[in-house]
């Protein structure tokens, strides 16, 4: 029996809430970043983890080192959106994601985003965030997507 493929993509669907929109009823740009983070958290939960792990007495988190989003079409209150997370790259201490947002009703692409996050722990002496190697139990379940899937 061959091992199960490692996940490099994840999809989640959600409805746009009124509080996420501006006066025109269009999703405010800042909320796309919240949706990317929410999709990442759901991806981790789907693998049996949380974004705030405890490993050998250390708390492991994923602070962002970069984030971007390009907007292509309006997304409005009450519309359903599919958020497609793609693992663009896994390094020893970081993961880079791509996100594609599409309206469920007609497949219109409304945005593309990216996030790079570093696996980090809080140094107990200094209180500063310190990059750490991604724990093997997490790394074993995540892989980079094939190049043809990346934009």
C-alpha cells in the first residue's frame, strides 16, 4: 500500500457577512487578509493541528513575514466565496501560500493573495519570537504543490 499523498491544497467555502463590507456592500480589502488567515487555520485543523501548537514545552506559532492581495472583481454581501489555499513552498522554517478567491455562483475569480509565515517560538529568556524548524509531525503532512498548480 502506498502512503497517502501529502496535502498541498485546501478549499473552504464561506458566505460574505455584512460586517465585512463597505458602504457599497463590497468586501473591504482588509477582510481578504482575514479570510486567507481563516483558510490557513482550517487547513491546519484538517491535518489534525492548530496554528497555535505546543511542542516539547514550546509554543509554536506562525507569524506573517509578508502578505499581498490583488483584487480582480467585487465580492458582495451574501455571496458565497470559495477560498483555494495552495502551498506554494515549504522550507525548513517557513511556509508560503497562494490563495485564489472565486464566487461559488459563477466561478468568477475575485482575488488572488499570498502569505509567507515563519514557524516561530517565544524565547523564554528574552520573550522574543525566534524562528524554529517546522516540527517533523507537521512537516510530514504538508508538501509544496506541483509547479503547474502555482500561478
